[in-house]
C-alpha cells in the first residue's frame, strides 16, 4: 500500500490494520520527520518526494514517484495532488486507487470575511475532471460521489487559525488586514463554511 501525501502520518497511524508493506510519501519538508517518528513503530517507510502540481495545472515535465513499476496493490491519496499516469505505473495490474479530494470553491470563506465570492478557475477540480484524467491514464473508475462539506468553527479564533494554516483558501489573509471583518465575526460564532468534496475508486487495467 502507498499513501500519497501522508502529512504527519496521522491517518496511517490511526488505521486498525495496514498492509504488510506500507509506504508513505510527503513533499512538505517539515512534515517528513514528524511522519517518520509517528509511523516508524508501525514499520511504515516515509519517502520525501517532490511536490506535485495541482491536478488541473499539470503540464510539461512532471515529477515521478521513486518506486518501481507495479510496486503496490493499493494507492491512496487524501487531499493530495497526484499524477494519474504515475499512479497507474506504480500500481500492479488490477491494483486499486482510492482518493478523497476537496474542490476549489472557497467562496463561503470569502463571504464570511465580507468579500465577494471569487470566480472559480477553469478547469475546476471536480469529480468529472478527475474521472476524465484517470480514464486517460488507463484506469477504470468503479465508484465515486460528490458532496458538500460543512466546516464549523467554534469561534473566530479557530476560523482565523484555519485560514493561516491553509493559505490557499484566502491567499491574502492576515489578521491585521482583516481585523475589522474578524471583529464582526466575533459575535456570530459558531461560523459555518462549506466546500465541495468528492471521492472515487478506480482500478488499473
């Protein structure tokens, strides 16, 4: 099993069982030692890899995964960009790819900050786009679904922390720059923002 973009290894560590050979990748350098420390007791190797461009912005020469062809029976990607052709390459025949993704519409967060909803860039990161990308790479998509996830923030501090931790949601966000908007939100807790999500399961032919 291969887990793409394991972060700090939290998800893999929480699994009740893992494949006898489980490997994880991570491209953000500060996360690598954290994931290695957390996953070492479970015998999981963490491999530092180059960051992959967003799926809707992949062109030209792209990084490859540092694994041999047909190395894995299962590849998982939770909120991580991936190169469909590389996932197909490292999967054994009939191997399964599972992914859970967040779409690119963060308009609710902008509206909470009294900003106009931004236009969603095209092509948008959606389930149909992901299916077409996997079809082109030789996968057969078996199942999948779209949904709309609501995120609830207990107070404005949690909301501000989230925006600082995930800078692509509101790219120009700073506490100082949005102080007045944050003051107004202070009395409105809990705060709720939604964003599109989707998942799919596919197998390599």
